[in-house]
């Protein structure tokens, strides 16, 4: 659904990166035609020389590719609805990546991403695969565990501190030196330096900055205790009870809202013709995107008493300024092609960056990226206040990866038992069985 935004961003960067062709692949021919048409138009409006191709043939698209961005949703929008609803029915927070819903999504996703990775290794072994498919950290861990090492997990929230501060202060984001550590959707930025000076202490004590950013989700007492930029997804850990209560009070999950938005958009696109009325078609799409963005994290009241959530602040435009996940992927392409050196946070093997985690743990950490690849930067030992949560969730991800690769029901139960948001063995077992039954058409039989 975000392909038009990605294509537009890619066209803006095409000359800088040396991008010649952009291939869009989908298993749904109608979606490919409707959204691919939008993407082609958006790219052409920016750079008519960029060739955009559409295909349902993954082999044709991946052959001779330099970079591949994986964004798949196995089971469609309704799969996500089931993931969130089943968790809520069992009294557990159902957020699609942070919690048991993430395991259900990964169970459907990992086998498919593995097949794409295997095909890519066959037809374009030199290519880099950037995984944006959620849960990004767990999927990237499973791909590495299966032997696919030329894979980098990307996520725009990993760089939100860097992009937000650059936007607010009018700086080039790549002039900032972040120190991000943790896991995907579970990370902190403890330092953000510009020309050797850490900008975070002053910014985190500025109420106007707090009000204008995702940091307003967290109460002053919590922000003072942590003293770092907090990834917004940590709301679901720090305020798990309130988030679950809010979901029950809403009556509709975000997955159900997004499913409705996507259905409505496709219905309208079927009545429009991008070739005869591109302006109206693009206006319709941009209105959809704004509506979807405004629904982001709807259950999170501001800890500082400000109205709304991140999508209701001035920071909602930061995704456009920083190009969101497209910007992360395109920055990587530029760096790996040797066009420039970048500093950004990625999901990569730890390789000693965090001294009290295993070398092959996929972690979300600041990196320096150039022609030779992505180098994780030294973090040292985890702070005590964050170490317990990170180790617990990493234990869950490790067990989950083994469960998905071996299709083991018992390992999946053990994984959920390790997750901080799952309260007990009965809950873990019931959730595992409910997901295996609900998604049997995609998962098949597990031992």
C-alpha cells in the first residue's frame, strides 16, 4: 500500500544512487495494477528517466537485482486483524509486532521470506536484501539463522530521534551521530551528537520539543528515570495495562481500521483511471495515506497531558521529511554503492557492539555504512535499566526463530512464555494453538 511513496522517493534519489530500474512485485495482480500504476505515475512525475516495471514473476524481478526491499503481508490485512483480535480475546495486548501478534505474523512471513531469500541467492547472489517486513527484528534473525547473511533489517522508528532532531534544528540528519541500542521496536537513543556535542540532554528537557514529538507519550517521571530518547513502541511495555484497557474501550483494533481504510481505497481506485485523471487518483491516494497515518498508535494518550498521539502532532510530517522506511533503504543503497558514508540505526548482527549479547544476535544498533557494508558501532554493556527487558525479548526472538524454522509448536509456546507481555504458560499455550488454528491455511501442520 505504500509502494507509491517508495517509488516517489526512489525517483528523487535515482540520479544520486545510480538507480536505473525499479521493479514492483506482488502476488495479487489487481493490487499490482492499481497501486503499481500509482507508483509508476508518482515516479514518472519526479524523474521520467527511471524505468518502473510491474510483475507477478519474482524470478524475473530478482534476476540481476542490486537491492531488494521486502515488504510482504502474508494473509493480507485480515491476517493482521486475527493476530490482534486473538490476543485481545486471551487478555493479552495484541499489537501486531510487539507481543504475541508478532509471533503469529512471523510464523506466516518467515517461510515466504525464506523462499524469496533462496531465490535471490540463486539469481542475484551479489544483491542486498533489506527486510522491512514486520516483525523486522525477528524476521531478520530467522533469515540470518537460516544462513542468509546479506540481509539487513530496516525500520524508520529506529532513526526517529535522529530524523526528528535534524528536522527540528534544521540539520542534515547524516551530520548527527546517534547511539541507538536495543532490538527492533525496543530501542533507546542514549546520545545524539553534533560536532562532538550531545544534543539530547537539552532537547529532552525542553517541553516544546516533548510536545512536538513522540516523547510526549511518556510521563515526565518516566522520561527522567530513563534519560534517553525512547522508541515509541516501548509504550506497549511501559504502559501495557493502559494500552490493553484502551483497546477494549475502543471496540475496534487498529488492524480493523487499516483493513477498512485499505478496502475503501481499493474500491475507489477501481473507479478511477490513473492514465486519464492522474491528479484525482493521486489526491485520493494521499488522502488515504494521511488518514492511515493519523490512526497510528491511537491507544496512546500523551503522558504530558497534550492531546492526541504522535500522528496528531507536528511530528506527523517527519515521515515525509525523512522519507520514512524508504529513506532508510535508499540511504543504504547510496552508502553500499560507495556514493557516501552514512550513520544510521539498523537491525544487524551484534558482532560485539553490545558486549553482553551474543555476536549473532540481531540487534537494533547504530551503524556506519559504506561500500564495505554496515559496521555496528560499539555500545558496550547494556545499562541495567534496559538490560532485563532486552534480554527477555531477545530470548523470545531466539526461541521464536527456532520455532518458525523447525515448525515446532512446543518451541512457539516456550517463546511466548519468555515474552514479557504474555503472563503465563496457559496463556502462551492457548495463544499458540489459537494462532495455529486460525492461520492453518498458511502454516500447515506443526509438530
